[in-house]
C-alpha cells in the first residue's frame, strides 16, 4: 500500500534550516514506493523555491503540491500560527508544475455568513473588505441561483490555475455545493468584481 500524496504540514526552519534534509527524505519515500508524490502545507514561497532548487541540484523528487489557505476572504493575520495565505507570489510556482490544494476556501464560513467556531476565528476574518466581498458574493450567488458556498469555492478554483479545494462536507448539501463549484466558470471580470476591484 502507498499514499498518493504526502503533504508536510507547516515548515520549521529552526529545526530544519537546511532544506536538503527534507527533500532527501521525501525523495527516499518516493523511491521506496511508500508515496507517489509529496508536497508542503503552509510553507512560504521563498522556502518552496529553495526546496525546488535543492531537488533539481541533487536530482531528487521535487514537491508536486503546496497547500496555502486561499479564499475570497483575506485573513487579517495567520489563520493559525505558522500558516500561509495565498499570494500572487504563489503563481511563480506554476512553472515548477506545483499544484495548489487550497484550504479554508469559505474563510471558515465567513463568506457564507457564519461565525467561525473556534476561539479568535471571527477576529481573523473581520475586516471591511471581507464584509464587502461577502455582500458581493451573496449577490452573485443569488443571480446565478446557487448558494454562496458554490461561488466561493468556484472563485478559488477559477482564480488559481490548476487548483483543487480541500472542503469539509458535513452533509449532502455541502457535497452538492462542492460538486457544482467544480464545474462553474467565473470570468475574470466577475472575479475582479467579487474582489471589489471595479
């Protein structure tokens, strides 16, 4: 048996200042057949560039996935300590064939009008811009005849090329929303409008 993709959660540059230790060990797991591919979750773009350069230099298996938080709502601080939010810098990883697995695509429910159920969660997403974006998201969802969750997930899938979304489905409706989002196409002007860039 094997894992299709193994993601390393949260970088620790203090413990692993030299990325070669990480890359060599992950390459060994690929060679052993225990994993087919590997990636990172919440590593900075600078660290990912360093990891890719190390893999190329030693002819080791590079990471094929990265997993930052990504949503129409932008957190005012790290969602959890040591986590990263999608930035335009992540686009530079595309030419390295790195796929993005986005988490918290609904901003912990903020985009759907719910309050995050963890301590300090609400403050993380509380900003005037996020309120404006949520209002526009809900207006667009109403025009398209779908839930706000469908448009929020579709936004991430359309905004980030080759992206997949990690969604937590607690019921059948959530699953149906995720499925509908996977086929919804949003035009660039629609995404700019959602971001309040008009």
